[in-house]
């Protein structure tokens, strides 16, 4: 049994928008490449950047599942 929070639709859509923007930004960093005219990034820094982006993307996914269970995200119909 889960307890659903009573929040307005505007608040639910605001939370979803922020969650999606953070997830999308982390995905862009994860999928992005270095600029071709810049010197290559050292491997350690490259892996740190990509690993952090992957961690943030995964945390967005888990936060979305948690917030949905609590009723803080809107019901999106297809």
C-alpha cells in the first residue's frame, strides 16, 4: 500500500519537467563528444565526466520511480 501525496497538477508537472531536464542534460553529456579542434581530454577526466553523467542519469530514473510511487508525478496517458 502506497501513500499518494495530494499536490496540484502544476506542481506535479513542474517536478516532472525538472526531472526530465536534468536527465536530458546528463544524457547529452554522456552521449557527447569532445570538440574536434580542442586537444583530447585525458582519459581519467573523460571517464570521470562520463561516469558522473551516467550516475546522474541513473539517479534521475530512480527518483522518477520513487516520485511516481508517492504520487508526485502526473499520470501521463499515451
